[in-house]
C-alpha cells in the first residue's frame, strides 16, 4: 500500500536552480531591508536657497488649504519646515533638503492651491517646480524598491510553486551580476 502521510511542502528543485534561487532571495531580502532603512531617513535636496525654503514655509503657514485631519499634516509640515529654515539660517552652506514624508505633504498641499492671474501662477510655479524635481528623485527610489519587491516575489513564487517564469533566467543572470558587483565592492573596502 502507498504511504499517504502528508509531508511539509518542500521546494522542488525542478531544474537544478533551487539553491541559486534561494541565495538570490536572501540577497534581495537583504537589499530590500537595507533600502527600506535608507529611505526612512533619506533627505531629498530641493533646488532652492533659504528664501525659497521660507517661501514654502510661508505657503504652508498662510495659504495651504486643508480639511479635517489634514490640519495635523499642516502643523507637522510647518514644524519641520521651521526647523529646516532655522538650520539654513544658522549654517549658510546648508542645503534645503526634506524627507520623503515632508516632500509628499508639501506637494499634496501645493496641489490643492488655487489662484488667479499670471502673477499668482508664476509665484506658485516657482514653489512647485523644485518640489516636483525632488519628488521625481523620491519616485525613482520608490520604483527601485517596488522592482526589488516584484523580483523577490517572482523568485519566491518560483520556489513555492516549482515553476519558473519566462523572464526568470534573465532575472537570475542580472541579479547574479549585481550580487557579484556588490561582493566586489565589499571586498575592496
């Protein structure tokens, strides 16, 4: 009679690449963890001097529209911007740089702004343009994070389901090159 005991689902090495997939999963998990930790504290430079930072602060203090619990966002944004402006006054070489959350808040409140005429539009655009540029940098970081998460999910799915996607071999080759490059950088230090 055949043994019908249920065993734990072990990954199946259907093509001889299970170990390589498992190594790459660990590599990607570490890479993702490091990136998430970096992004939590990363500040994005905003192209502008202290007068620009003061302009953003003034906008938040006097012109930003809010509803209900957005009041907390306005208050926190104002507090953080006040600290940044103070530091910029104290250190003349200080660059206007903000974390992702503050950057998103500033952008959000700028998107709600309205005005009339060219003078308002020009004034608004001088505030918006540098924020959009910095937001683009933050978006690139999010896209890198999202791609790592996607690649990690693809590999984990291949391990769990015992099937490879069409793009997996190419992805494994690219990640092996990246893993080797990272190892070479570490060995040089």
